[in-house]
C-alpha cells in the first residue's frame, strides 16, 4: 500500500504545471467513454466530464475571472458539481465549496470570508438569496436548474459555448502550488473558517488514496458524503478518477437503501464515516447485506465495537481506517487493520511526516512547557495533542500548512518554538495516544475531554462503553458545570429502544466504567441532531446541560444513596442551582 502510494505521488513534485483540471484532459483521452461520475439522473463519462468542465472554463473567462478570483458553489451532490470546480479552477480562479446547510447570516459570513465575485447555486437553494443580509462586496448570482426567480441560469448560459477547444482559449494556467479550492471547517467552536487547498494537495490526496486503496478501472466508489467537504468532494472522487474507475454519487446517506444501491450499482468501494457504519450495524437485517461486491471500505471514526460487528456481519474483506484533517499537514493510515487504531507512520516515511504528541493542560487546552520553555513529549500510551511539523523550507509542498483565508485564524493554528528555537508546528486540536508498536489511537477533541474528581475523562471512551449497553441507540457524552463543585460532571444524552432498562444500564456501567467516569446525569431524547458529516451535535446539549426549565426531555441523576438513577425534577434542580446538591 505504502509503496504504491509513494510511486503514484512521487512524480507530482517534478511537474509544477500539473493540476487536476489539466490532468482530466489526459484522463479523457485515456478512458474516453468509460463512466466517471454517475447518479440516478446524470452520467458523465471521462470524455463528457472533460468537455463539460471546458464549458465552465469558457464561462469563467467570459466573466473575466483569473488567478485568485473566487466563485462560491452551493449545490447538492451531483456529477455536475465536479465539472464546475474543475472548469473554473483551470483558469487560476478559486472555488469555495459552501456547506448546503448555511442560510442567512451564516451564508453571508461564508461568502464574505471568501471575498467571492460570483456564486453558483443549485435551484433548490435559490430561495435563500432573499435571506442573505447586505454584503460588503457585490456578488453576481447564477442559478443551476429551473427556477421562478428572475436570475441568470448558468446551465442555459453554457449552451452558447458548445464544444470548447481549450487550445483556442487564451488564459494563464495555474501552477500546482496555487490555491484551487476553499473548504470550510465545521465551525463547532465558532464561525466556520475557509481552509485553502492548493492544486498540489488535490493531486496528492487523489493519488495517495488511489495507491492506498489500490484503485483499478473496474472499481466503483459509493459516495454519499457531502461534496463540499474534503473526503466526499475530493478523496472519494479524485482517487477513483485518476485510476479510471467510476463514482456513484448519492445526495445523502440512506441506511434503508444502502445495500440495494451497493448491489444494484455493483460498487466495490465505500467511503465511510464511522457513524454510517454504526447506523448499518444497528439496522435490521437486509437480504442483500452479504451479496455485495465491496472489496474495501475506507474512512475514519470507526469505533472498535462497530469495527468488529461491521466487518463480521456484512462480510467486509478489508477496512482502511485513516486520520487526516482538511487543513492539517499529515495523515495516518491503518493498513494492518488493527481494530481501533487510526494508523501509524512507517519508519521509511518518517522523514516526510514529522508528528509529535505533546502534553496538554486539560483546563486551558494549552500545551504544557517545561522549565526549558519547550513543549513536553508524551510517553508511550500517554494522551496528548497531535501536532505536525511545518517544513523550514518555504518552497516545500509536502507538509506545508496552507492555512485559512484569514491570516489571524492561520496564525492561531500554529505553535512555535516547540522543541527548538524557531520551529513551527500545526496544532490539530485532537488528543491521541501512541502505543509501543507505533499505532496512534484517537482519544478526543481538545475541549471535549473534561476533568472530574481529579481525573481526565474522554467523552469518546465513555460513549464507546455506553453505546455497547443494551437498548442504547444513540449516545453523546459531555461535561457540565455545577455550582460549588470542582470540575465538570459527566452527562449523557441517550436515545434508547424498547428493551432499554435503566437499572440494567446502571449495572452495566458499574461493570465497565470506574465510578468517576460514569455519567452523573442522563437525558433521554427522542433523537439527537447530527451534522452534515454525520457527527452528533453536542453544542446545544452542552448549553442546555441539566437545566430543567430549558428541557422537555426526561432527566435522571445518579443517586449514590439508593445506587440508582432517579428523576431529576424541578425540586432537585432548585437544590443544585442553589449549591445544595450532594455532589
């Protein structure tokens, strides 16, 4: 795996003119009418993908777009999505991939962050234009698809270009070090930030994953992840296209339709997020769940108990778990399929990816420095924040931190003078541990870990135990502050099935968790909202905490006297609010 990935990516450093848009022209010559991107309603072959992207290139030139100009794209998953950004970035312009859930001020923030001149919107989102407050800079709106609004339709405008001969167009092609895309962070700790992604990184991601997955022309990827994110929009597509395979594009994940789709479309690869695998494992039996042609599932966030169940129940031949961040400068791969591990870096690649785990103050979320003012490395199996070293050579494309559109946001991501004067590293914000064999294990996000009774607690480790308890469908764990009590008490929001029994649940927790790690509060929800990347939303739950007047859901508290969970009603709430609780 590693050698294939190295062989595929090595030539990228030798050709500064190679970009994905220029590559697609060669792929069209090589694979012609083979399917590239398909869905229920659209089909683009390699030839038609290149031709369609050329029409967007002609459109971009007609609008006077060139190097550094920005076009925002807000559109549901569909094959056309790729053709749009390929064509526009071919002239050196940048395409900002906008989260389709944004509206109003949040959408305005994303547009202004990118300093966009144009926005292309799928017709399904056109009604959001009226919700956007006045922008600081003028922007031109283009709609893709039929709409009743009096706005220009880009799909109709493209009709005038017909078959475009790129050799007859005058424009300056970008270099691979130039920025191609903006991909936004989730904004879980504030407003989203726009990460800058160069043409080199697009190619590097695509070829590296193609090598790790050993993608072949006969492969077909099942992709239901949002195309405005790096995995669903770049990795799951680019790795297949550079190898001559095809991608089945789905607008969203459907657990009930998944096995029908995989079987019907003869998919051999599946790009997962851990939550998707858990949904499938939790679902009822499906007649086609072992009749598929999947040979490999690639993704991240697959918890160890789901890993075993997913592989055994559905007869998955190979799982490739990895760790990466859109704005990060290193990645990890678990090629050996060690359940629970997010990967390692083999010794022959250590010179290309310098990673360290440093000790972190759990209360301030800041690195701990020793008497010599340098950061302190973690010991084996000690939890710390993962950081990646930025090359001292500014010209280096490997390991480079490309940052955000906002310089201040970029600087906050960097930590300096870590182990020597003048060195610089990128903070991931992720807590990990590394075992004696060199495998890394994800522990938690900084800020999600909390301290209780003098112990540092990982929400993910507690959720893993809770999720394995009888009758638990969904679970989120977080710390809540209590007046007059040091630290934060554990609270779990649960979605449960009919066979859930509260006493049995407590007994299972007693057997599997130490006293200080068991949640003090339980909140029983009908459902828990998830983000567009299928991560459970936690911020609203943390805000509500155990404040009874704000919550309609039943809340229970662990009563040490009766050794049971008892209802936490208005009377108990008032006692705790006045600092008269028993904790």
